[in-house]
């Protein structure tokens, strides 16, 4: 396999299974799981992860944010149900129905259009009704005013009301009142629909934070996102309930080393100026790869198990670090941007804190220039490289 010395991410598939089992161990016996693999599985590579999870019997299926993401899974042979969590647009309805991709439904005109298409195609469409209990994002409002709309939706031809779901806005925060209130609102609304003979097979509301902290919200299914990847929803969720292992590490290599003299500056804008002689290494990665520019003069990487602070601004494709105190550091040395080196570890959460950004955002932003190398039993078993077809080195 290519060495990918400029940059690569390793994605540990054993950790993926560890996290799944860990979550499974914390939910009720009859509760199934849905793997949320939107945004290319939060940057980890949706197709490979779906292939890896497809055969788990307690997995109902997958969730994506868009039709296109769902189709990427289908065209790679993924057969389990896929739910598109956001609004779906009319031009995609035929494709949604033909590929049995489930839409989140919350507008009557949307449901009618879906039903019409399903009748034309002689197929059924499986709806998951979105209920807005706090986000004010998508979903029917859970009050009497929407009951009639849902009744109309349920009565449409070629429609099956397979699921009903809501989404927590504060389950990752300290204080249980809001989330318990949402669960109650959701349950009451489902009761009211039941009185009108509208019933669903799958009720679901938990995200990762809910899986960890709200067993009362398990219902028929839970939607695991960030925890699949071994990352925490926030600094406020309890860490003593389940164990998680991060999947991803990001590595590069030193490409150039030089000394700079007092008064010499580093990178755009000269925001760092040396006060004494410094040994400086260049790393060939930048914000064009999704490595945050806000780490300028704030972040650090690991070289030979030691911290090397970032000097000056992170450029689009390169940045510089101070290796004055790292004995023996040499061109070609491995550089850890995310992950472990010896006793030190840069987690996505640490990187989030240093950059003033959100751990979810950081992993989603890891760019297409970074090949993902999949690891099992400590060995590379597969690689997803967007440039594979145009580059001869393999
Ligand atoms: C993204 C998303 C999830 C997963 O959220 P995590 O916090 O990553 O677990 C679950 N449900 C919905 C509706 C989402 O949009």
C-alpha cells in the first residue's frame, strides 16, 4: 500500500465495534440501533463503516442527512433501511421510493407528493414522521393543530407510517428537565395520534447523549452519531457510564527543518517572531485539509512523543512548529496531529478546545485530500483515497 507520507487518517474498525457494543450494553434489550453516518460518517468514510456494520442484527439501519448520501450507500451495496434525517426535495422522490430510502416527513404537501409518486411507481413509501419538541428545526408541532395534518398524511395511498421521531436539543447538557420534558411532549403526542388510530412501528428520539444519559428514552430505537466514532457529545455528559474509543488518528511527516534567528518571523502576517534562536519544522498539512486555522499560535502536534507548538498562522497547505526542545527531531519524522504518540494524546476534544471549535465540526471537516486507512487487528485492511484513480502509486 502507498505510504501517504504527506498526510493520512487511520480509522480503527475494532474501535467502531467496541463503541457499538458499549452502547448496546447500555440500552434496553428490545431497543435497536441506527447508525448516523451523515457527512461521510463525520469524516470517517460512510461506505466503509456501513459495510462494516451492515450485518449487525441489532442495527435497524442507517441515517444520512441527504438523498445523495443515502444513494452513495445504496450504490455500494448497502441494503438495510436508510432514513434521511432532513427535508427531502421533490426531484429526489422517485429515487427515494425506488431505493426504499425513508424520508423524514412533516409537511402535508411533501407527503402528498411522495404518495403520488409512490402510486405512479406502484411502490410503497415508508415515512418517519418528524416531531418538533424543542429544536424549532423540522417536524410537526406536537399540539392539537397538527393532528389533522398527520391524519391526512397517514390516510394517503401507498404510504406506511413506519416511524416517528424527535430530536433532543439539550441532552448533552447538565440538567435533565428539558430532555425529560421533550420525552413527555413526544409521548403525549404519540398518545393523541394513537387515539386517532395512527400508530407507528418504530418510535425513536435518542441521539448519542441520550444513549449515554437517558435510558428512559430508549423506546424502539436509538440514533447513534458521534459516539460511534468514539467521540463525546460534549464535556457535560457523564463519562463513567459507557467506554468509548476514538476511531481516528491523523498523521503527517516533517518535510523541512531550519533554524530561525531572533527577530525572524514565521508564516503569513508574521504573527510569531522569534526572541531567540529556534529550530522550526514544516508540516505539509493545512486548513485545506480541514486542520483548523484557528490553531495558529495555539495548537501543537506530537513528534517523538513530545509536544511541538504551532508557530504563526496555519496556511492552507502547510504550517510550522517549534522543535527546539525535541532532541533528535529530523526531516521525515512522523507527526501526530490527532491521536496518540507515546504518553501524549491529542484527542478531537482537546483539538476542539484549542481551536475554539466543535469536535463534531473538526471531524466532519477533514478533507478529501486525506486518505482514510482502515485498521483491523492493528493492520491496514483497506484504504479510501479520492485520488486513487488518478495517481499511479498504489
Ligand atoms: C445528527 C443527528 C443525530 C446524531 O447526533 P449525535 O449527537 O452525533 O449522536 C441524531 N438524530 C438526528 C435527527 C440528527 O440530526
